């Protein structure tokens, strides 16, 4: 099961890199950022497909999207200098709390 979570983490990292380069691709008009975007999303979905052998799709997707949202927001703030107001920070904290609740308390996740 630990291996599945490591592969899920890889999927999240690939998706986060792809999304970051999506902005830099400028609507797929810049070649290398576009290549990184497409390759990153392909790798992310491949890793996610492997994870679904061991983790239910709803749980895997909730973790993947929740952690990805938070990481992209942090990258947007630190790299792209995008502003996060208090409601945005609160919303991100609630997403993190939701991922923790799913992993710690849900019977849908094998521990």
C-alpha cells in the first residue's frame, strides 16, 4: 500500500509540474513548455492509473486533486507572484483538512 501512495505522490508531482508549465506555454504557443505540459499530464495520468489498482478511484482522485490544488496555489504565490487573500488561504486549509480526514478516519482507505 505504501508503494501506491508513493506512486500517487509521483502523479501529483507530475501534474503540478505540468500545470505550472501550462501557464508558461502561453496557450501552447511556446514549444518546450508545451512539451513539458503534455508529458507531465501523460505521466500523471499513467501514475494515477497504476494507483487505482489499490486505492479506490474517489479517494485517489480526492487526494490527487486536493494536494495538487494546494501545491499549485503555493507555486502560484511563490513563483508567479499571485496574491492569496485570507478566504483563499482558509479554503486551501479546508482542502488540506479534508485530505487528512479522508486518510486518517475513512474506512474507504486501507490502512
